[in-house]
C-alpha cells in the first residue's frame, strides 16, 4: 500500500468516526457516543473531521493524478467504503466499553414487570433506537440470540410485509410457479 | 457540435476570464488548489451521507434518510458511467490543451465534457435533497463551489460544469424511480442493518 493510499484511508477513517459521533448525537443515540454529552460529542465529531481534513490536505500536496500515484474514482469509492466500515466497527467497540454501565428503561415501561432474567428484552426492529437505552454490545446481546433461536420463522417475520416492486413480483411469480410444478 | 458555435465561444470567453484571475492572490490560489481537489469536497459529501444515516430521531425519518443515502450512492455510481459514455461521444479536450492556461491542478488525461466530479457531487446532493432539504442545499452549494473552482483552476470549461450539474440530478431522479421497482431489496438492506442496531 502506497503512503498516499494509507494517508487517504486514515483521513477518511477519522473523519467518518467524527461524522458518526455528530450523527449519533443528533439522533440522540447515546449508546454510540464516546462521551455521553450531546454538545461534547458534536464538538469531538467536528474536531475529528476538521483535524483529519487539516492533517491530510495541509501536510502535503494531495492533487495527484491517478496515473502518478493518486486514486481513481473506483479506488476512492472502495477505499472510502472500507474506511467507513472500519470507523463503524471501531465506534461500536469503543462506545460499548465507554457506555458499559448504561441502562435506561424503555419509555413507558416503568410499570411493566421485568422479564425472567430481571431486565428488559430488546426488539431487533428497534435498530438504532435501542442505543438510546443501552450500549451497542448490550443491545446486540439482548436482541440477536432470541432472533436466531426463533429462526427461520422469526427472520421471515422480520422481513415480511414490505412493499413489492415490479421486479420482485415478476421474479416471485416465476419462483412460486416453479414450485407448483 | 454546439461547442463550435456562439455558445462554445461564450464558454471559452468565460473560462479565460475566470482562469485569468489566477495569480492575483497567493491565498486565493491556495484556496482554489484545496477546493478543486479530487478528495476534499467529494469525500466531505460522502462523510455527510454517513452522518445522515445515523441522524434520524425516529424510525420513519431514519428510514427516509437511509433511502436517501442509498439513492445518493447509487446515483454516484450511475453518474460516473453516464459521464464516461457522454465524454467519449463529445470528445472535448481539456482547456489547458487548447489555450494558454494558468493551471492549479494536475494535467488530467481524460476528456473535459462533462465534468465527472461535478456530476457526482450534484447527484449526491440531489439524492440528499429529496430527503433533507437543508443538507441537500448545503451539498448543492458545495457542488457549485467545486464547479467554479474547477473552471478557475483551468481543468474544465463552464459548460462542462453546467452539464455535470444537470446530469447528476437527472440520474438521481431516475435512480429514485428505479429504487421503487427493485423494492423490497433496499428496504431489506436497511432492515438487515437495523437487525444489527446500525440503522
């Protein structure tokens, strides 16, 4: 990997970590934040983005043709995707540690008796909403095992009931005709 | 082609006037060199998409934003393909090959018309505008800054930029319609991410 590519990946990685912090603070997903304070999380996000931009662009000339060591459009897109995925993984790991003790009741659930394990369950369809109450790791540990235990029925129910476009209806029609023989 | 007629002449005149501003201020030249980069504004907009993905406060808003991200990314890919096809037909040479130009960028080796980077960023902006007006307008603004910078820097004629700015949004509208045809695949993608508490 050339130094330029490594620098680009690092730039995108840190900027994406900052973007996730800002997005999560806007959406109020405290379980994803490194610091559970909205203003501080946004300040951290802005600092990471501007810091990454300043480091990448002000330290060297970055206007390099893709024929001379730069990145073409496809390489840029793939590099961005890889760095963004890495940023998501690092964010969920760090925020899971920093929010390990975070437990907030589901809104309106204060009078509901606790489950057999003495704590609230989590619905996989909650998605990011679960991260308002618990850390990422806790949310995954509570929602995924019941989903897998109930598979394939629970997975089929999870994906059912969506609008079907013309391509899906045509392909689905062929498949069901084939099954009928 | 139309580039040989009065529009083409006007295009060259505007280009030469804008590029003629280079060299008047070291600070502005440095700023244009930064803004015209292949990495700054396109990467900033992609970072904005990641922020949008996580920023919806309720499930419906978030779903809309995430569909917007899907449309924006698909638009970027289709735009790149469309620009390649059009540029091969138009075969317009870069301005620095035909004129005495103050170049603030590297000598790009592909065709000039239409501007690929401007088409991509306007496509992303249009995809976002459909779901979040404020962020969409900000992104259109960034796209306009990129377009003007590219002309001043000597890598594009104004018409290249205008064509790119039109192609991106047109493809975004087509992709949005195409998205409805291939449903529920985009929704399933979002639901899978939701299952892992990432959407």
